[in-house]
C-alpha cells in the first residue's frame, strides 16, 4: 500500500514540476517581450518617454516581486531536501534489501532518489538567475532613458 501511495505522490510531483516548467517558460517569453517593448519605447517618440520610465519602474518592481516568490519556493524545496537525504541514508543503511557497507555506495542511490526534486530546485535557481538578469536590464534601461532625455535636452530637441 505504501509503495503505491509513494508512486502516486511521485507522479503528482512530476506533473507539478512539468507545469512549473511550462509556466516558467511562458514567463521568460513574457519578460523578453517586456524588455523589447521598453527598449522600443526609449527609442520612440519623445512625448511618450515619461510613460516609458514609469513602465520600467513598474516592471522592475514586478520582477523583484517574482524573484522573491521563486526564492521562497526554492528555499522551501531546498529545506525539504536535507531531511529526505537523511531519511534515504538511514533506509539504505538499515532496511535496504542489499547490504550497503559504506557511504560512498549509498550516495549514488540517494542521488537517484532525489534527482526529480533536485531538478525542480535547479529549474527554480535558473529562473531566479534569469529574473535577476532581467531586473538588471530594467535598471540599465532606466539609465538609458535618463541618458536619452539628457541628450535631447542638450540638442534642444525636447
């Protein structure tokens, strides 16, 4: 009974991870579009520059909020990984059908058991890195906006 229940939990976890991966891929496309839109706005009409600046500020806040959200998810998953490793080590040391004598033999077994959880953690970590880069790009776009405005003032085109 317990093994069937664990298989169901594993299948559910795999499905949730696949859904998360699809959502994160959609988010990447969304943020790429936002960066392009902001870049085009800076190069666009002078009259819309203040609107572009406020949009950039708003998007920067949104990406920082996403970083926080996914960092918390990453922390939660990472925190659950340590007890699971301990539990699997104890299982392989005491209850496993084949006698495993040393920890170097147990380590690959544990790594195989936690591979799917580690994949989700790596997925979140990669996405957080992408969001941090996006945040940095938005900050750079703020400077680009200010530089374009200053150049227009110097040239008297405002």
